[in-house]
C-alpha cells in the first residue's frame, strides 16, 4: 500500500496527507446455508464467527483509531462477492477472511492433517481487481483525472503504468500481511503450511490488501478442541492482532 503513495509523489503534490490504515473489514467465513463443514463438536461457520468477533474487539481495544467492520455478526449467508464488495464500498485498507480448514471425509487419515495456512488471490484472477482498484485508488492517480474510475485513461501510458503498479502493490502487500500472520502462528508452535496463492472468489475483486487465513483443521480433533477453546481463540486472535500491528507500522508513512 505504501507504494501507492510513493507513486503519487512523482506528481509533485506536496499536500498529500500521510497514509494511515483507517478501516479493516473482517470476514467470518461461510454462514447460514453455507456452513456444512464441521468437526466432532463444532461447525466451521460458528468458530470463524467467534474468532472474527474476538479479533474485531481486540483491534478496537488495542488500535482504537482503526474502524472495524464485519461482513456478518450472526449466522447468516452472505454471497462471496458481497463480502469483498462491502470492503470495496468502504474503501477499506485491509480485508481478512477467517476460516477453518478440513480434509474430505473420504480421505484416509483425515484426522491427522493439521496446521495453519494463509491465502492471497492468485495471478489467475488479477483481472477481476480492475474496477475495485480504479474506484478505490483513482484519487491517487492525480493529473487531471476525474474523482472516480471513469477518469482513468487506458490509452495514457502513465495511467497504465501506475495502475499496473497499484495492482502489484496490493498483491505484494497481501503476501506481506499473510507472511506476518503465518510468522505469528509459528511463534506459538503451530504447524506452518505456508502462504499460498489461490483463485478464491472472496479475494479476487479486492481493491486493497486482502488475505484468507485458515486457523486450523476442524477435521483434526486436537486442533478443533484448540480452536473452540477460549485460550485457543485468544491465542489465534493475538497472532492476527500482532501481524496487523506489525504490518501497520511498516506501511504507514509519516
């Protein structure tokens, strides 16, 4: 995200305000009719919501200058594109989707698989970001453009270069945030399954750094117990909060 402001500096505008993370959208995965995945004692959609709400509360208490918005606060179904659509509408600075992993019931030794992994949108869906990025970042393109994405001139080489760099900046920052999240998990002893790129609908149209984090395998009884416990959820939230704080410190420009 900081790259956006570095780019704008070439326009000789000395009045650009310092960049600050102002809004974070937290997405509790699944919900309502989309919630069949479960372990022995819990459903993924319920665990994801519990952790999402705890995370939002932790952010509000520890970083009060950040506005927290939830895609859902109860057991309701929200279409995937509406989730990221909300973040785009709010011009959010970060989108975090929380999920529990699970191995197929038909797989041998499915209960043995464990660990944490965090996803960013893959190259295959970068094109879906176009409108969101133009809407969210058009005021940063400067020159004599309009204050909405219609002002973007696809025939102007400078516009094309800046726009391409914006897309890469969002992707790079998503990877940076995902890596920080994984590092915090690992520091608590969790098994690291890495940062991965995948064509996920909930991330594809993000006009900001966006990640989907799998906080553990609900198909693994030990991890399910951990994720449903107060201590486990608090530890997961602490990991996410620390990653957000580290990311915020690195990308904000004074």
